[in-house]
C-alpha cells in the first residue's frame, strides 16, 4: 500500500464528534514524549502532519487522521505525564474509554514504547487496560536506531517479558530515522483494512 494522502480530519473529545463513515480505524497509544508524532509522520511520509513538541502532554483530543480516504489513524493524549493535572488525566482516561467501548471499526491498537527502556508501570497498565477490552495490540518499539545490534535481542526480551504479551499480539521494532518497521506496520494496516464483508 502506498500512502498518497493524509490529513487531520477530526479532533474529537466525545462520541458525537467521531467520524460516521465506518472506515477502519487504528488507534495509537503511548506515553507522552515516546515518539508518537514522529511515528505518525514517518508512517504517513509527512514531515509535520503530527506536531512534534518538546512539551509532553500537547495532544488533548482524539485526533483522527484520514489516510488515503480509506482508514483513520487515531492519536490519543499521551499518558504518564506528571505535569498534566489529575483532573485532566481523568478526563483523558474517560475520553479513551468511551472510544474503546463504542468503536466497532477499531481494527488494532498500536502501542508505542521506547525500545531503549524497560516498559514503565504506566505502559503495563495501558497494555492490561487494552487486554481488558480484548483488543489486538501491536507493540511498536521506537528509537531502534539508538540501540546497537548486539543489544537488540536483550531489549526485545525486556519488552515482551515486562508486558507479558498474549498470543496474537506482536512486537515491531521501529525507527523514524532508518524507517525500520515502517513496511511491517503498513502491511498490518493493509491486511486489516481489507473489507471482509
């Protein structure tokens, strides 16, 4: 699949604002500052479609990116950022929960983690939260270009062991610098976007 068009279509805070066209949807979750914006821009071949920021906690809505007019990539507020007030964190949590409970067209969740570090407690909580809803998850380990080849297996094991991945969930090593993993993610989206009706 070649990405020919991508635009930020909708910024939603509640169900009534979600798109109604029943296109396949792919959700992106991850800690603040883990590289979600870079992941989106690399995947879609755009430089600044998703704004990268030195200030974590910038995304405060569910951002629906329409791609090839065929499917949506949805970026949600990052979690685990201490400076976001408790009240706002609860609001984000409810916003994401409402989405997860109501979207039949959600095909897969891409959960972004930093390949260099052991997943945090927040990462474990998020993974378990997604599994509570029986959602299929692909763990995307970003910043792979910063890890030497000899350490990759150790980092991989650290992620799969910490998150205790269930059968059917997978791990993709990704780099927005070398583009490693990009084709794999696009192939996953392509396979799941095919109309099965």
